[in-house]
C-alpha cells in the first residue's frame, strides 16, 4: 500500500468509502503533507496553488471533526470571491455525502442577505463565505461562532490583495480562542507571515507549490522592442497556436479591457476579467470561459486567482510578473493533470532584471525566441467552438440539467453531442451549444417548454 493512499489516513469509514466512489485514491502532495497534521488537530499553514488539491485537504479535516448531531456552526471557511466559495461548498458536500444530514451553506456578497439569514436560523454545520458578508452577519448577530472548532483561510494572500484585512480582523476577533486554524495561500508574503504568527498556535508548515513537474510546461520567451509590439505579438502567438482556452495576464484593470477590446476588434472571442466587474458580469464571463464559449480571457493576477479551469492550453504573460512566485503561479495554470502546458512571456529591455531573477529562481536559462511570422495573420481568425444560451429559469423552477438537455434534443432538436456544459443556478440557467447549431438550439428552447412551461431564452 502506498503512503499516499487515502486509506492510510485516520478517516472514518463513511469518508473513506465515499473517496473510493469519487475515485480519490492517491493524495496530491499538498494533501499528503497537510492531512496528517490536520487530522491530529494541529494548526497548519500550507502553500499551494489552485488545482493542488488543497480544498479536499481542509474539507476532509473539517468533516472528520464534525458532530452532525450538533446543529451549530462548527467550521468556517473564508474565501476571497463568491465563485471560489461556491466551488469550496460544492466540494465539501461531495466529500461529505457519505455522512447523512450535513448542512453546508454559503454566505457571500451579491446574494440576498435575507435568504442567508433564513438559512442560518435553520442551523448549519459548515459555513463557507466571503469576508465582507461574514462580517456583516456577525455584526448583526445573525451568525453565531461560539461552537466553532475549525477556521480556514483559503487563498489568504488574495484576500489581502483585495483589501479584506479589516474584515478579517473583525471576524478573527469573534472566533473562540480554542480552535484549529488552517491557512492556505499560493504565496507566503510578510503580511501572511504576520497574520499566521498572530492567529495560529505553533503551526505546521507545508509547501507544495507545484502540482506537476516543471518539465510538463514549455516556457517560451519573446523580446519586445516597444509597447505597440506587445499586442501584435499576442495576435501572432494566438494565431500560431490557436488555443481552445488561453489566459493573458496583465498588470492593470485598464490593460485587460483595452487588450480584450482590441482582440475582439480583430475577430477573436475574448473577454476581460478584472476587479471593476459587477458580480453578475464576472459570473457570466467565468461561465462562458469554462464552457468554451470564449477562447481568450484577459485578466489581472488578482482577478484570476481562484479560477479552477481545467485543460488550459496557453498562458501569455503580457509583461513579466512583478515577482517570480507570481510568474510560477501564472504558468502553473497550464499543463495540469500531467498534460503538456505552454506558456509564453513577453518582455522588454527594461524588464531584463526580472528575467534574470526568474532564471535564478527556476535554476535554468530561458533563451528568447523569434515570434511566429506575419503569415499566420493571413489565416482565418479561429472562433470559440461553443456559444452560451441563457434561460430565465433555474432551481427555483425545479429545472435540472437533464430537463434542458431533453428540451434541446427532443424531436426536431439538436444532437446530444452538440450540447456542452449546463449550469443551473437559482433563477437562471446557462447551456453551451455548438456554434453551428446555436440558432436552432435557441429556437428550440424559445418555442418549447421546460417542465410544462415556457421560459425566455437568449444568446449571450
């Protein structure tokens, strides 16, 4: 038996049996290092990026420590964004489904507060939320943490980047002194060290930054003579590699919008992701990128943290990252799960010192290459394979993914293999369909019925 088998852990039978059904057999490096001390009730500070398996690490610790008969908040997980909180809550429910009657609720901004208060009144075992909304419920005495035994800070560095320090301080002041604290972060800045020192008790440190071997990521470097050349270089790289999904990292919010606008002007399916977006717009961008309705996401580092996008074909660094850890975090988003990744970095002469720092950090030389020739721009612009349709009905109307699939593929409809990812929220649903059948699919949804009723549908 391997030492990385989940069966070697001191987990209850229900959790182990469920891990087998989920085909979670071998622990990732961060799980293998952090789970033993977590299960021993020790404080843990772990450094690991998105995709490293950290959610399962702290979720299994919380579930093992849970007293289902006590319907009070026993675990609190803080996340920087609503979409990450939703991902975490979903994973906790999946991992805990072998234990009956577990109640997990999310408390995030951008959602009605009254409904959250009603959920709290019915009781909850585990709360996953964003700092601002958690602080709000605590200040109004709607959330009681008197029985809390586990406190988790997920993506702690990003919460600080987003300005949540004041809210974090207010929440920490409301926590019981006797508790287990688990802190997960992609980077380990002086701010993180300061917080850890103040709120944790002799923590065990774990570092598992790379979820894969560096050899699985091909890093390519291109020197740019002036700022105008950067966008041309991006177009050349996109047309050369024609990625199904690519992220372009920029330094500023304005750059993300400007670059995305320019790429769309040339015909690319591109959207920007930055901190100025309203939550509804941000959700829509992420849905469209995840379901392959847009092929290019232009984002700042802060906005892109917490994304969990599988099989990312290409990362382009529009400039050198401000430090080497950020660079590694960026390029680590491609080449996951053993697949080959491809990362391109643009740099100017005044960024040469950053290149030297990166080479020293990686312990390897990265030689500049020639950009693809301009003949690639003569090819037809490639388009995203899918488009997204929105239906104004969701869980409140008892809509399920199978209902949408059935409506699309009913007599005279489209083929099942032309339907992509389906996401059902409380009051709306998104479904991705092949670009070539978008009009037929939209007509089918608009003229047909779901659960015996007609609902508005439109392409976004």
